[in-house]
C-alpha cells in the first residue's frame, strides 16, 4: 500500500475548496499529470480518506427558517446518542450535529416557522431530551480546513498507525486498514468466526 504524502494532502485541499475542479487544473498546481492526479484520488477513495464528493449549499438561499444552535442534553432512559443523532440528521432543517465528550448533542438547524419547541417535538420523541438550550444565530459559517493535518490511518486490529507497509481489505463492502499482514489475517479470521457464529 502506497503511503500518502504531502502531494495527496495538497490534492485534498484543492478538492476541498472546489470538488468539481478539473484534474488537469490540480495537476498544474501539484506538478503531476492529470492521470496521476486521478490515480491518487482513486487511491484515496479506496482507502476511505475520501468518502464522497458533495456540494456546499447555502441553505439560507433555499430554505426559510430561523438559524439556531441547540444544545441537547440526552435523557438517560431515551434512545442512544447515535440513534438520536441519525434522527436529527434525517430532518431537512438540520445541517450539522456534533457530539460533545459528555454526550450532549449540539445541533445547527434552520427551524421552519420560527418555532423551535414545535419543530423539536415533531422531530424527536419527548422523552429523548432531558434539557434544551437554544441560541439564536445571526450568521453561521462553515470552513473546514486541512491545515496542519497529517495522514493517520489506524489499524482496525491493533490501532497502530498504518504506514507504507500496511494493507487494506474490503469485507462486506466496508474498507479496513491494517498496519501489517499479520493484523489483517487475525482480523479476517475473527470476522469470519463471528459471521459463522451469527449464522
């Protein structure tokens, strides 16, 4: 497996600023050919570094509603945090959901009809939330940045850093990275045993 380098990071930064940027334009900036850029992008997709190409949509141009930041204290007897996060993300008013270290959900949404209480009651079960803090926003900007980032793939078996000696394998459609062939073999064997036990 080829180790990712500074050129890959530069390609990611260029794609992040404009995911529709032509590979030939990127090639001019990074000093490679367009096919070499295409190969590197494909490799990063295979490795799971690039998951998808998306649009950055200014929802304020498309959707009415009041922009709010909600801090939700999840009820102990309610659904688990990941289920509640999924429910919120499925709602068209929600743009971002963050989970704090203490299990709170911080939600950026454009609430329709300017009625936070009714919208929240219609979106999640009443017993799911113990407390809500609402902050009315004047503006919201989103600017993800790769500055200072380094590639740090983690081995699915031992959690060591994956380097140029690493391997990758796709199991049931999911891509797993390993620091060595030994970890890959142990993980695959354990996965197969679990699959046989489930059958």
